[in-house]
C-alpha cells in the first residue's frame, strides 16, 4: 500500500517536473528556469523496514509542497527548480550512511535532508560532516542526536543542522502530567535494555526523588519480552500508581494485556514510543482512553505553514480527508522539514558554494508549522528546539481516539484544553 | 493481599509457575512445527517465524478487511498456509536439499528476508493486532483459589497446544500418513525400500509445520501486536523449546515449551533482565547436558568416560612437566 502510494506520487511528481522543464524549453515565460541549474536536494528516509512509519507522510507532504510552490524557489535572485533525490535507508544505520555517501558523490546534491530516529539522522549527519555537505535533519530528540554523535556543546558541528524537541523537556512535560493526578507517587518503570531505556534509568531516578516520588524498577530487559507478568507482579506488590514505560507498540500491548488480566490498572499510564501513535492504541478500544503522551505537534498547535499557508489544524484536516488515517506528529515535522529547507534555500547567495548553502540554512529564524525554528538559539550549536506539550487520549468522534492537551510548560503557545484525568479502573 | 489458601511468600512463586506454564503452551505451538521439520525433513527452517507472521496477517486481512468472524478466518487460513508449506517444500526445499546440508538453511534465510519485505510491501509497517477482534478475551481473567489470576486467552492457548500436540501424536501413530512420516524420520532409505513415499511424507510434514506456525502466529497477534518483522524473534524461542524438549519429539516439544516458559517467568522474579537470560541459560544447560550424554554414551557410560578423561589428561600433564624439566 505505502509503496504503491509512494511510487505514484514520485512518478506524478517527476512528470510534473518534466512538464515544467518542457514548458521552459518551449519558450513559455519561464526563461530563468532554463538558464539556471536546478537545486538538487537529497532526501534519506527509512522507507522500508521497521522505521518505515517515518516515511508514511512523505507523499502527502510532497503533494502539498508541489501544489504551493511547484518546486520553484528563488535562489540568489533567480527562480530555480528544486529536484528531489529520495533514497531509502532501509531502517539501517549502515545503509543510511551509505546512501548519504551516494547522494554526495554520485548524485551531486546541494543539500541533504534526513528524518526519523537517531538511526537515520546520526549516520547521515556524520557522513555530511565528513564530506562538507550541508545537512538538515529532524525527528530525533536533540540529546541523542547531538550527544549520540559525540558532539561537543562548546564547538558543535560545522555542516549539520537539526531541529526537534528536547528529550529533557519531553521528560519534564511527562512529569508535570504525573503531578496533575492525585496519586501515592509510586512510579513503576518499564525501561528496556536499549539506549533510551538505559538513559532514562540514569537520569530519571534522581529527578523522581526530587519530586518526592518513589521508584519501583524491575530492571532493564531485552525485547521482545514474551511476558511482563513478573513486572506486573512487582508493580502490584509495590503499590505502583503511575507507570512510565519507554517501549514500542508490540511490547506495550503484551504488557498492558497482562496488566489488565492481573487487575492492575495504574492511575497514570505513559508509554513513550507507543502512546503518541493513535494507530497503535486503537486495538485497546476503551482501554486506551486516558493514556498520556508527550505531544511534539498536533492540530492544537497555533502555527501556520509558511509554504501552504494552512494552520496546523487545516493540515491535519486535509490529511484525514486525503488518507482516511489519523494524524500523528510526524506529519507536522515532515512538512516543517520542507519549510525549513525552502526558507534556507531562499537565503542562499551562491548555490555553487557549499559554505554559502550551510550559512543560509544555519542562519534561518523562521516560523514553521511546528513552531519557530532558530538554529542560533538551540541548546547546542546549529540545533533548534521546538515546543513540546503533553496530552491525554479521550474518546473521539471521527476516529476512536482524540487528543486533549493537558500540559504546556514547554509549549506556552499551545492552549490547555483539560486537566489530566486518572485512568478508569476495571 | 493476605490469603488463607496460600502463604503470602509463596504467592509470587505460584503465580510465576502458572504464568510460565501458560506461556509455555504458546511456545509449544510455535515450536512443534519446527520440531517436525527437524525430525522428518532434517533441516531447520529459519523462515518459520516469518510464516507465523504471514498466517497472522492473512487472518487479520480476512477479519478486519473482509469482516469474517475470526474463527472462520482461521479455518480458511490454515489450509492455505498448509498448501503453501507443501508447495514450498516441493518447489524450493527439495531442490535446495540436493545441494547438501548448508544450502537449504541458506535458502530459508533468503526466504525469510523475501517474506518480511513482501509482507511489508503488501501490509505496510504498521503494527497490527487481533486484540480488537477478540474483544475482552485479550485481557479477561479467571481467579483461581489462592488469589492467582490467570488470563483467559493464555489458558485457551495452552489448552489448544495440548489439543494440537495430542492430535498430532495420534495422527503420527495411527494414520497411514503419520506412519509414513515417522518411518521417514527414522530412516528414509529403509522406509523407501518398504514402499513408503518419503518425498510425499516430507512434503506433508512441511505442510503441517507451516500450518502450525501460522496458528502460532495468530495467537501471537492475539496476545500482542505484530509487524512484518516480528518473525525472527519468535524463531529463537521456538528453537530453544525444540532443543530443550528433544529434537523431533512431539510431546517433548510441549515439555520444552513449558520448561522454557517457567524458566523465563521464574527468572523474571529476580529481575526483568534475568527473564530472557534464564531461558537462554536453561537452553544452554540442556544442550550441554545432551552433548555430554552423547559423548559419555560413546565412551561406555559416564564413569568410564570420566576415568578415561582424567587419565588422558594426567598423561598429557605429566608429559608437559617432563618437557619443562
């Protein structure tokens, strides 16, 4: 399904591009396009493999951008066509590194975009840094992006730019949500033996203690775990009322089903990597109501796309109509990636000088559909932090679930819609 | 909660044993097909887990896409997958097996990769589950005396495992086809001399194995969620259950699955991390024990073997000393 959609879109896009070029050759009033070489943009995305959900919105967003811009941008005083070269990282860091190199050496691109977890952004960025290629990435929290690449906050990277929310702020938003519900403050941890799980196991215990919360931690575990009955038993014995998990949907389903079987319903249930994706929660029916999540972007965000002129809510509405599927935050960031790209391209003085391209991208301070992206202010050099809110899933009308914003400490522009409610017991 | 029936200290232990046994039932269904393949066809199908996922995805399409009741969907899917198993053996494995011992294994690795990516192409990468189609069954539970809670679905899966393995046992013992399969697994050449069509027996075993893998996949999709890439992880557990239970033994696989399930849940009492580790350690221990027994059997019992080993090494040690001097 996804593949077929992507194919048609790419083909129709190429056909559109060819049509434009033909128009220019035939002497229609577009002489600038014929004279100036196009801007070549490489895109590295996980289009197949376990991370493929990060490429799901690309066809829709590409259609949007095409409609609004016809892939034409004014660079250094003349209109130029933007050519996209899309490569599949196959969800593998090694492959991501390889396709980045192909884009640089074989495709002769001017700038590279990459998106979708540190497994994609980090190898592509590293390759660009080595080869002096301007690079723009998103959809990996700032810390695993920057520190995962062994970046020095005092120095930073020369060629790579990144925008997304900060993991620290997301963790903080979740803690604020925990505080909104009346509980005994006992937090059960489901932190697996991977980089995210181990990071939380290091950082979270002192933060919880500071807030007067106690921790019930059954220890790190390797996934897939066939049964969470031991963790559930420990949570019951320790009187856990809040569960904080960093586990993907298949693991969460196993855990949650076993928890309900054992009559264990915490008052607050959070599962990073799962609870932000409504498609992963629908299988639970009404049991998914009142799960809490961080919200990197959503229809409630009061921002407008500089490319399409639509508000976040309008983008979501059109996506629902076009795809029949429910939005998730990746939609906003895919669009924002193009918005930042176009804002950067418009500032380029000399397209043939990579230094000038990098300078143009790193100097942007523009409003996008996910908030303001300003690479000069980020916690690390050449990074921009975007707002992160918190929310809770409630019963929906168009789709089984609807998100209510309940927390906005790190996203003050986003209005709070409700107070976090405790989960319904059995 | 204190309970008159069970002392409080024992309760987690009993709970772990019960949950482990139920989990073992699921492992056994996943493993029994693999065991049959190892025993009869004599090679390991590394795409076994991917077949399971394929079966689950077919059922998901039949129920969620076409609106069939789940039971009907399973009844349609099983013969389709069995037929696929038969065809795969006839078209792929038989040719590969002519190329020696390693080739069929390599073929199944390739088949697994091809299956995973074809499933991704057809169904996309979203996680899918049958949880919504079985309603409350995925989380409903019964309370046993002593306050032990058992999930209804795990109990059903475990009963199903006993049923499946029991009927497989009966089929192997009391039908013509079953006897042909058993004869082929004991000695293919001798069986052929007695008029058994070993090729047909192998194809039938392959059909049963793939059908059972698909059934296990359906249970996996009921317990949790699957993606086109969920298969390989399941293969490891199935493989461990087969080895613990004894290669090629049908009832042994049920025992193996339950031993694996109990080891994992007892390990989980210590810590989450110990859960999978304990399972792997039990698997390694059984494997070493089997190798040791085979070795001792070849040397006239374990007493004789130990004696032989010590004398051998004493001699070697003395020689080395002599060299130094």
